[in-house]
C-alpha cells in the first residue's frame, strides 16, 4: 500500500487515528496557506482508532524552546498579521470573576478561558485556561498559572496539553517587543519597567531585542524584595538596571515605559508623558484617562477584546466617551504594513495589548511542534478505541 497504509502501520499517531487512517501524514506547517489546506485534508480520518496526544510539563516546554524569544517574536508577528488579515477565529474570552468590582482581578483574581484558531502556517485550534491569583506569589506560586490544550482543527482530536505559564508570559513579552520595534522613537535608550514580577522578565526579554540603543533600564516595584531579586537575577549581561524609589522619577526622561503590575488604580498620568515616549500598558490600571487622552496614537491588539475588560485602559476611555474603535489602531495592521504607526519622532504613543488567545495558541503550536521534533514530552492515550462513534 502507499503512504496512507504506511501511516496506519506506524503505530499510534499524535492526535490522529491509528487504524482507518486515509490521508498522508503531513506536518501542519507544510508551508503557507496552500500547505495548510493540504495538511488539513491530510488530517481527515476515515475510521476509528487509538488516539494519543502529547503532554508537556513546564520543563518540557522549556526543553522544546519555549523560552526562545527570537522565535517567539517571529511566531507572534505571524499570528497578529493573520489576525489583521482575518485568518484567525477569536471568540471573546470567558472569565470567572469572584466579584463584580472593577478591580476584582487585582484584588481577588480570576480564571479566564481563551479559545482561538490561528490559520496560516500555524493551522491550529486551542484554548488557554489561565487562573490569576494575586496572593500566589506570597505562597511561592506564580500569580498566573496557565495550561494550553491544542486541538486538530479538522478532526477535533487533542494534539497537545501543556503548561501554559511559560507560553503566556513569552507571548506577552513578544507582543511588547514587536510594538517597540514598530513604535519606539529612533534612538530610544532608556527603558522603565513598572512591576518586577513574572511578566517583567519576558517584557525585558522582548523589548531589549527591539531597542538597539538600550543603555539604561529602570525598575520600580513597591516591593523592595521583588525589586532586589529582579535586579540580581536579570542584571548579568545587560545595561545597568537601576532600582527606583519613586515611580514618577522613574519615568522622567524615559523613552519606553512598560507597566506589568498589580496596581489597583491608574498611576501614569498625562503629566508623565514626554515627546516621543512609548507607553505600554500590559496590566490594566496603568495610564489614567488624561494620559490616554493626551497620547497622539493609541494602539491595541484587538479593540473588542481590550474593551471587554472594564478595567483596561481603552475600555475605561471608551466608557468615558474619550475614544471609539475608529480612534485606535491595531498592532496587526502596523505589522502588516497597512498603517504607518509612528509618523513623527515626537509623537507620544500608548499601546494597550490586552493579550489574545491567538497569541497563546500560536506560540504553543510552535513549542509543540518543536517538542515533537525533539522527542520531548509524554504521550497520553485518549482512547484505544472510542466506545461511541
Ligand atoms: N496584557 C497581557 O497580555 C498580559 C499577559 C499576562 C499578564 N498581564 C498582566 O500583567 C500584570 C503583571 O503580571 P505578573 O505575572 O508579572 O504578576 P506578578 O504578581 O508576578 O507581578 C506583579 C508585580 O507588580 C508589582 N506591583 C504592584 N503594584 C505596583 C505598582 N503600583 N507599581 C509597580 N509595581 C507594582 C508587585 O509588587 C509585583 O512584583 C498583571 O496585571 C497581569 O494581569 C497582562
């Protein structure tokens, strides 16, 4: 027999049927839209069979390259451009909140479910389930603890279940890095980080790659212990990281300002903005309404997703009647070359990336494929034979 039969005889296939297989086995990343369509056809299953999927622990995710920021930047750029071009499916997040207060995320935390499909060379469906527990760092646990499930978009079979904490933090850093590449003023050399938590690590990793003139990193966090630990861990091999006592002073003369905090109220005001400054609001209560109003250009990853969360900057601005969707540009449109982004060195630009399931599914897919290549992870049987078909 030809290829299909060989596939049947080759043993359990990841997320695919073993018996009754009637397509050839092609990697989903066969190349471009045509390759993707061909790969999707190849995943059609004619019969029932044993199914296995890959399970990746956090250590497996790291072993499969989950911390490789350069690769992550490329994958996230593709995902955002695909989103801009309509080759994604991104339903609204669903969230469990423990109260209806606007600052409930910062005080009580929440759990979010973020389903997405990403086309192009990625061609994968999936979901990130991510609890956020503000008290966790004091328990020695991360605030955000994600898991990702990837599913074959054609058959619906699970292909991978993995730690999503690394994936989530890495894609968040990559989004900021891409925004800085496109939108930081030429020669930007001073970067200020607000918050010395988990996201600050990947923010720095994403941003430093895109700020070729970076000469000084400033850090403000109200926790001296967090600040000291961050500086000690992250300093080697980098321009000086200065721990700042005063958040206002930390921003003065800075070219790129990034907030990834658990602050329950806005603190970056219009008075802080300086000509040419790029402000990235990774967390929610960072810029005040007057700062949003004063910015020359407003950018987000997805306006509907951003404004779904009442505490996000553009949601607060929309509720106050300061902005509509027409006033806001997407990062995907800039990456795709459909919007010029920064048009003058002195423009003040505010980016509010809420974080999208397509970003998680995209980077998780790349990590999963690398894990398959390297033979990393454990195989888990879904069924030997499904009891019902
Ligand atoms: N937009 C996205 O895509 C995205 C993705 C992941 C996380 N986030 C958000 O990023 C934020 C940080 O997440 P994390 O995982 O780093 O949390 P974390 O708990 O690890 O770190 C948060 C840090 O913020 C510090 N902080 C609190 N108030 C502050 C203030 N006023 N100024 C400066 N620092 C302050 C805390 O001391 C802590 O060190 C959260 O709000 C989270 O929801 C956004």
